């Protein structure tokens, strides 16, 4: 179920947004929705990467160069 949300932009941002959505043949609603989803996904990915890196450090994991990995594992 969709929930309406109001966003206010200054005149310059609104003009630029209007120009971009016309060029992309989309609506302001769809453009903003997609931009918000991309940002949320990026933030989630960063959070997961930070957690994984922290766990990797805590577990004292090691890394190997490609050359060394090929020597070890063929």
C-alpha cells in the first residue's frame, strides 16, 4: 500500500527536476521514488559491508594476492 509523502523543493531544484524528468520521459514521482530507493539500497549495502569488515577484523582474517592464492590453491 502506498503512503503519500510531501517533499518541498526550492524553485531552482523544481525547475531542474522538471527538465530532467522530461528528458528521461518519466514523472517526478517515479524519479524521486527511484532515487530514494537507490539511496536506501546504497546505505544498506554500506552498513552490511561495514559489519562484515568489522567481523573480518575481529576474526583476524588474512588476505592473499592473486598470485599467492594461485600458488596455494592452483
